[in-house]
C-alpha cells in the first residue's frame, strides 16, 4: 500500500500540500518527533482516562440492565438513541459545558466507547446456560453470588469483545474532542497542520494515531489471553 501511494504521488506529480509522499511524512516525524510525542502523550492520557470511565460505567450499567427487565425496557432505548447522535455534533457542546482542556476529550472518549461495552456485556451476561442458573438456584445462591461466580466468568469472552471495540473507539472520541476545541493532542495537530497546509505533518500525526490504536488494541488482546486462557479452548 505504501509503495502504491508513493508511486501514485510520483507518477501523477501530486503536490506535497495535496498528498505528501511517504518520505515527506517520515521527514516530518523525524523533524518534529519531540513535539509529536508530546502531543501523542496528551491524546493517550485522555484516551485511557475516557476508556477506564467507559469500562466502569459500561459494566455496571450492563449488570443493571440484565438484572431487571423493566430497567432494560426503560433505559436501553435511551442508550440506543443516544448512541445514534453523531458525536461530532456533541463535541462543541461539551466544550461549551466543560470548557477547554482534557475534560471534553475524556468525556467524549467515554461516550463513544461505552455503548459497545454495554451491548457486549449484556450479551455475555444473558448467554449463561439455563441449566447452570437452575443449579445456582438449587444451591440457594444469592443474586450477587450468581453474578460473581457464574454469570460474569461465563460472560468474560463476550465482555472482551466490547472492550476491544471500545479501546479503538476511545481513540476516535478523543480525536473528535481535539478537533472541536482542543489545544493539545494529535487531533489538534491535524487541525493546525491543515490550516497551514502542512499535509505531511497531518499524515505524521495520523500515523502516530494508527500506531497508538493498534498497540492499545493488542494490549487488550494480551490481557484477554492472560486472564482467559481457557476461552480459546472452548470456542471454534
């Protein structure tokens, strides 16, 4: 893909401010690596804070929704409706309400990543075999014991599906927040470089964002394999 990109730029004689060649991007990474790494740290910090918030809220909310049919019927449609709202439209309002800085980015990262975590966790918690639930009732276990000893361990593979989706979406949410009103971060770098027609710098920032997303995704995969070595043995 990089070779095709480079060849297209050379053959079609594309101007660097329209589409830079890969060497231009590499030079931008080398020339401004301290600046870019500092901005990447700001994006990473907001992403992780928003992701942790989404995980805590998502797991608790999924447990609440699966514990009561009435709560699920009342709250789940609101979650679906809220998830359907374009987050790019919410970002300026968050800046207005929460001010400039990291708070809108953290909140937006959590907002965009919480829904898949809730849905995946609900799917896992409701997939426990009926026979196991009946066995737990026969042993007179409490509802909390049933969740802790049975439902949650059974749901962990599905929960990690939501966690893997959520970590990549958290990066997207942070960047959207930086687009709307951030003064730091890789999203801010992309906006600023676009205004100054420094397209190579924008591509350098996007490259770092891609690398960050891939690393975070595989960190969650590594945690899954560490905590659930048995999951791959019982699935196809």
